[in-house]
């Protein structure tokens, strides 16, 4: 095998809660994560000469060691003392700085891709151990599907696949710093927290109506006051028939759940017209098997 192509799927947070803070400044979280079908594409090609070359369809993205793709490739090449090099091309579609783990999922796809391409023999758990050194969301992006994420994001519990549902995504033309959001979060003064047990039960029951009722993200308390357009997008989705709408991660991407495909596509068309400068996407949930079997 000389080349491999991987789909790097984005993620959404069905719930996001902070329950403490470590001495090193990292927040302790409880999150229900879900893979969605909007994805970047990573193509890794072996070459005889050493080194890493990274290219992308996005000129604004770094293609050096500041990119997690580059870091992931370098980590495995150095650890296994590979004498060959790689050419990597990133076709970016997931919104950047959007709360959808775009950089993390690209890193995860690079780790799994090089592991397969060079037959390194690393297990999923071994890949995750290396992934956590580069970012808290990366182990989840290797796992995929529906999962409970705890600790700083590295403690993962796979959950039953969510029931199929159509998803409308809107990313406004603003970028949000995750570091800024968490540094401004008054986690010990929050008056409302996601009903984790209720969401776990709704997922087990397989009811989109119940799942929708349990959507909650405490980071909205920081991001929305500073960026009211996020609330406007949520209200628009609800007005157009979404069961519920929520900001993903630290934002600013908003997603709405539409069990009815016709109604959802109608909402998608209206939002494309209403928010012409924003990235508007029509997608769906992805199961763990689909996320992992994506060559």
C-alpha cells in the first residue's frame, strides 16, 4: 500500500458540563460526544525520501509543525524510526475554530492512517495513549460514534449508537478561542447543569424527542453573551421546526436536530438564504462502525 485516504469526521457535544478544575488549570468535564457526517479528507502517501510535506485546500492553515497533522506524523515516524517520509494532503470542510474538533479529528485520522499505511500494529488503545499527548479531544476522534467523555476528555465510555437523525449546522463568520471561553467560565457559579443521567437514558431509549430535551452546554453562558448571533441562529432553527438547537463545544457552531428530513431540508434552504455569509451544512449522525471503517 502506497497511499491511504481517511475521512476525518467532525463531532458535536450533545451535553457539555464542567465539574471541577485541576491544579494545572485544565477543567474537568463530562460530555456526551457524537460524530457527524461532515468531514475533512486526509490523504497520506509514502515516499522514499525522509520528511513530511503537508498541503491543504485552505491557504490560511499552517502546513508546518504548528499543525496537528504534522505533529502526529512526526510522532509516529520518530517513534518507529521510519526511513520513508510522507506527503499528506488535507481537504478541509469542517469549519475552523468552530467547536467541532476539526484539528483533533485531522490528527486522529493521521495517526490511524499512518498506523495502517506502515503496518505499525498499534491498537486503538495504544493510538489513544499517543493521541492524548497532543490534545484532549483526539482520543475521542479515534473512537468515534456516541461516547461519554470525562476527566479532561481522555476518559471515554462508548455508548449505544444514537438513533438516526438529520442535523442542520451553521457556523457564523466568527472564530472563538476555546482557551478564552474556559478562562471566562465561572464553573463553580453555574446555576444549571446538563442532566447527564437523563441524556444517558434518552440515548438508551432511542428517542430523539427525549434526547432533544436534554441538550445542554454550560459554555453557552460565556460564548453567547459575547456573540449574540449564536442565540439568533438557535432561535431561527427552533422557528423552522428543529426539535432543539445547541452550540457545540466552545462555539460558535450551532446545530439543530430534525427528525423529519423534508422539514429539515426546508430549514436548510431558508438558512442558506438568511445567513449567506455563514457556513451552512446539512448532515447526519454517524455510528462508531461508520466512523472507524472509513478508508
